[in-house]
């Protein structure tokens, strides 16, 4: 099994809890309907004839968190994600974020 260079123990803990499979259950916008509503990608498996090996990552269960916030999380607040699901989940979160409250301008009356 391929592993990251740093935080190996944390990575192993997350992968063991996930059974080596992406834990996305639709946060990416895909229903994963054919695989019991969970992404079918497994760590170190191949994505298909033209795809390379899948490298799951241990990332925040909440894709809205920044990388800095996620780096401080314990293993029980992390999930195994395939890169495609995690990136799509982040886009979904940021796309649906509420617009910032209107700030009054200096010259607003």
C-alpha cells in the first residue's frame, strides 16, 4: 500500500476506519447509486483502462474547512477521500456558500 511521507500513523488510522475505500456518500454531487450510495474507489486500485492508480487521501470530513483547519484535526474528524470526490465536494460547498453580508460603504446614506 502506498502511503504519504508524513503523518503515516494518522493516514493508516483513517484508511483502516474507511476499509481503504473512499468515504464520499454524495457530497461530491454524485449519488453513487450503483455502489450503495458510497464512492467505489479503493486505495491503490486502478481507475480503469486509461487511469492510473487511485491514491486516497485523509482529509477533513467537512470539505468546507481550510487546509490549515484540517491539518489540526484528529483522525476521527477525517475521512478517506478520492481526489475527484474531495475536489468536487469542495466546489459544491464553495458554490453553495451564502453570499457575504452586505457591508455599508463610506458614502452610503
